[in-house]
C-alpha cells in the first residue's frame, strides 16, 4: 500500500500536535514515526494519513507480541496526530 501524504514530514514535525484515541485516529495526520520491531520498517511516518488498515495492522502486530517502536504511546491506545486548529 502506498501511503497518503497529508502534509510534508517537516510540517508535521513542527506542527502543534495532540494525543487522540485509537478510534479517532483514522483519517488524521500522524505526527509520529511508527514501526513494528522487528522488522523495524515504518508503517506510518510524520505527515502521512492514518488509515483503518494502518491502525488495525499495528494493533494486530502489538497483540501478536511485536514491539511498537517510536510511537509516543507504544500501547497504541492513543496516537499523536497533527492538531486540526
């Protein structure tokens, strides 16, 4: 799957962010790099739109015992996203 870029990685890095629930994260722009480890390949990068597939896939990986690296909340109960305002 090719990621959908909502804003540039630089803009996402410097943007005002907020933590929101996993249920509210779909359709929002990620402010974090998130990578299951192993293998350590990023599933979401700053500036990319979080899709249901990404959120569900990360949750499935976590449930299978895979460590989630770089996320502000490695439990994946919340996601750090770019604020809308």
